[in-house]
C-alpha cells in the first residue's frame, strides 16, 4: 500500500501525551495514529450502520396482529 503524507494540527497536550506513551511503550507515532484512525473510522461506520438498521426496523407489532397475519399466510 502506498503511503501519503498527512498533516494536521493537534492540541499540544495531546501531542505531549502521544510522545510520552510512544516513548514509554516503544511505539512509533505513525503506528499509533494510523491504528487510532482506522478504529475510529470503523466505529463511525458501525454507528451509521446501526442508525440505518434502526430506521429500517419495522417496529413493534402487537402479538394479536402477528398471530392474525401468520394465520392468513398459512390459509390457501
């Protein structure tokens, strides 16, 4: 996979935390940022899928209506 440069501005306290964690755990900043972005993108897409599923849900149907509908389906 081809890498591309990506520049952004982050709060100084966040970059300081990133520096400390990477140094303490022996991690590369690029690895941490790439992993965090991939996970966040996946979470955002999952949340959108859930919202779509909720919108498409049929909702609550009273049991009596469900029974009637199933009986109608079995009669010929």
